[in-house]
């Protein structure tokens, strides 16, 4: 007797499941879980079966039937590190960078993050939501079905709460699942120049309790979506002791840590992430071998952001191969932001990672699906095509998943299915 399901996709050149116990490490990261001439059955927003087309056609009838001959099916992409809610742009600074100005020089001169802070403080909540919605729909067209969004451009309590309110409004209407992260300790605002410890006290004693109250009343709490607490641990920003203080204060109110670590120099952030059981440590361009080993031995996901290096014109990238060989669970993300990564496309990030960090296409795909979902604490429900998981999947107009990293500047995504329903693009 055949079973009736909501949706049956058949005749895929490949179904690329990214399945397996996750997060994936070592040799497992190189296994994309390919089923040739495959099919996927979806019911009630979840994956009911994955397997060869002949097998699933014999088992199921469907209310909606999709013949995707010649194309591939893979999980929706998960962007586990973005700064998507902001106002303004940094085009003038882009030209200055091309002329040789460094990221740190721009920040020290009151530009960089502080430039975006001023524009974001001046913007209304409605303006931030409208800007965010346009960016999220662009990401959806490029195959991203889950997005983490950080605060961090308010740098005062009212501004940070305004950004979190915008993130919550976007979550209620966006085509993606949204995961919020509080990043009050993103940079030192002008009100606290010369007094970084004073600002850290404000983050810990005023902002974090306000964020906890917001979380408890928010849509995210009702949906069981985690809220994270992040800090920028970097030379010229916040030192290791200040980062520890922020992350430990967040832990006391139930916010699991994330950390920006080792982007330019190592201050010990990767080791701190392992010690505090952070859900992820991100950037990791300058992590020394002993800290690499400590993080790889932990449950913390190593999130690499090669789009930043590419946009900044750097010749130095995080050593992805060494991270994989050390046994780390590696994820990739866009780090979408106006200053160092105006990038909305995870396929572009995959392409950069393959070319400049020597990841294989399979490793890159696992890194933007299953491992990225684990970097958000959602690996049990998202990131792979496995029975019972949410049916977030893409139909890609290519005969082989490796085309996703092979092509540059093209969008191969032909259809996006979110929680079992095709999105209107």
C-alpha cells in the first residue's frame, strides 16, 4: 500500500544528503552523502524519506509532484555568522582600503564599526526591518534557508535592543529561520573612549540583563530558538580578560557563548572558547597550533569566514586544511556586514574556501549545511536531508553538487523549499 505525502521530488541527478552523525569532522567532512538518481519525500514540513527514485516512487504518492531530472537536491544553506541588521554603507571606506588603509586604522580613526554604529543609531526600527528584509530575500534566492543575525551596531542599551527588536520582526516574516546573537561587545563606542572596562561593565551589568528580559518575552523563546552572546576578542578591541567577563556574564543568564577570535592576532580566544564550551569560535585566521588542538578537541565549531579575507584583499586565510586535519568541526559563513564582508552568497564563500583554503567541494558543502547548523545549536533539526528533519532543501540546476563551488558569479539555485513549501522568489 502506498503512502500519501505532501511533496515528492524525483529523478534528481544527485540527492546530496550531507547526512551523518554531526557535526562532521575529519574524513566524515569529505562525505557529502550522495544518492545517484535520487528522490526525497516530504510530509507535514519534514522529510519523510530519502533514497533512489525507483524505491520512493513505489512507496509514495504525493499531492505535489516535482520531476527535477538533471538537477541536484541538497540541504538549504545555513549562514551561521552575519551582521545583517544595519543602516548605511561603507563604500567610501572601501575605496580607502583599496588605497592601503587597514581595518584597524579605519576603526581607530572613528570609522569602521563606529561609522555603521552612527548610521544604525540614527535609523528607525522600521527602516532597519525594511533593509533586513531585502537582504534576507536576496539570501533566500541564493539558497540560504537559515540565518544567524548579530546585534552590535548600537553599542548602547537602547540601540542594541532596537536591533534585537528588528531581528525579531524579521523572524516573524522572513522566508528563513532566524537565530539571534547579542554582540554588545563589538567595538568601543565613542562615549567610552579610554574606558573599555567601563563599557564592559555596561555590557555585563545593564545590557545583558535587558537582553535576557527581551529573550524571555520574545518569539524566539516561544519557538525554542537559542539566543547567543558574542564578543570581539581582538587587539585594539577587547582583550581576553574583557572577553571572558562578557561571556561568563552571559552564561549566568543562560546565553551560550560565541566568540570572534584570532581574526588578526591571537589573544587566546580560541582556548577561551573551548574552556567555556562556546557553541562556536569564528574567524580563527591567526590561531596558533596549540590552541587549534584545544579547540579541535572540544565541541566548539570552528567557523571560518574567508569572504572577509577575500574582500579585504588579504593573502592570508584561516588554515582550513590544518583545522580539518586537527579534527575540528569546520563550518563556513558569509560574515555579511557592510565593512569587511558585503557578501550575501554562501556558494561564493564555498568557492573561495575551495580555492584559497583547499577545502574540497564536499567539505565546503557540509560546512555550510550540517556543521553550520550545529554552530547554531540546530544540527538535530536542520542542515541535512534525513528522515524527521525539517524539509529545507534546494533544487540546484546542475548535474553534480561540485558545480556549486565550481561556478563563480552565477546562481544555480532553481528552487528553494522551506519547511516543505516552495518559496516564491
